[in-house]
């Protein structure tokens, strides 16, 4: 997690109009710099028709390839996984695909969800497969990795409205993992992912405790953190508005947002717009 870059903040009109203006600037960037997948995601997020450029001569639209190839087992590989499917990478791709109707892509979303559900352990948690390149923050056997992956996988199943029993088992496991101060052993992202899981499985008090933890470090969250956090708050609530205003204030002059690599990102810009238009 990094801090927001100093010196980049601008005045933002704190009304819905101001946030929509930020989304309009982003639309110009996405049209000029995004690929077909980015443009289709933005059109779906903005409630617009699909870009004319994506239609064929007959006026119909071809199914979109996801940005990365899908494995035969339904999952997607991570840069570190040597081509093997990764739960974290699969959740990340499914989050992007969730902006589109399944029929709009060549991805087999059902197979990806089945891959995630089948990987759940009997105790309700998830862990990555063994690899000598697995990063420390995803290492099997690590309590923080287990909390993060369990929250991420359960959240992914929730968004897809599937595998309710698996989600409930995950919610119980996450609830057991809370310490007396309402914290999980995982990174901050695990807290807002788990908060959504708790909220949507009727555990409102546990969700509020996790969001209180996030609130203590809110000013330290970087743009990527804010975009993913805002994707898991409720449309129109105070958290979503607060996040959207922070995001709008750090928009680049060209309409983009800067990702963790330090470069403008069409992928991240679409996800930020998802938050702005829900605030």
C-alpha cells in the first residue's frame, strides 16, 4: 500500500455533477488510450451503448477477449505462477469481467467461478497452490494470506451471486479470524473485502468494525487501494462519496489515474469511474 502522491490534488466540485465531470474527462482518456476491453467496460459502467468501433459491418458486436488468456481449468495465471491458475489472479480478472454481461466476452465465467469454489478448504478458507515463486503476501500457511484470499474469493462469489454455502463458510471463517479489536491478520485490503462479505451475509456489526479499522488509515490509501475499496462500498453511502472525492482530486490532467507502476492506466481509470458513478 502506498500513499497518494503529494502535489497532485485539485479542487473538486463536491456534487454529483463534479464527479460526473471527472468521469467525462476519464471517458476521453479511455477512448484515446484504452483497448476494446477497457472501452467496453467503461460503456457498461457508464450505462452507455457499446462503442461503435467495436461493432462489425452488420452492426453486431463480437465477443471480447479478456486481457489475459484463460486456462483450461477456468482460472487465470499470475505473473509469478509459471502459467498455473492463481486464485488471486482469477478474482482480479473476474472483477473486471463483472462489469460486462457474460455474453459480451469469450471468457468462461462459470468455469472460473467453479475453479474458485472447488479450491475452498473444508474450514471455509482459501490458499494459493504451491509454487517456488509465490510472493510472501500469498504464501500458503500464512494467516494474512489466508485471510486476504478468503475475503477475496468470497467477495468474488458474492458479486457473481453464486455458491451461497461457500460464501457462508468463508464468512464464518473470517469471523473466527477477527481479533478482539475487530481486525483481521491480513492486509488492509482484506478488511474492506471481508466487510462486504460480512455485510451481505447479515454480519453488520463485524462489517462496521472492519470499516472502522480501514477508516484509521484512510488518508494513507493510494489510488489503487481507493478504487478497489470503493468498488466494495454501497452505492450512495458516505464511504463511497468520500472515496470518490479523494479519487477525483488526484485525477491526472489527461483524465487518467496513475497505477502502482507509476504510469497512466486505462484499466484503473475504468475502475475509478465505477466508483465515481456510484457515489
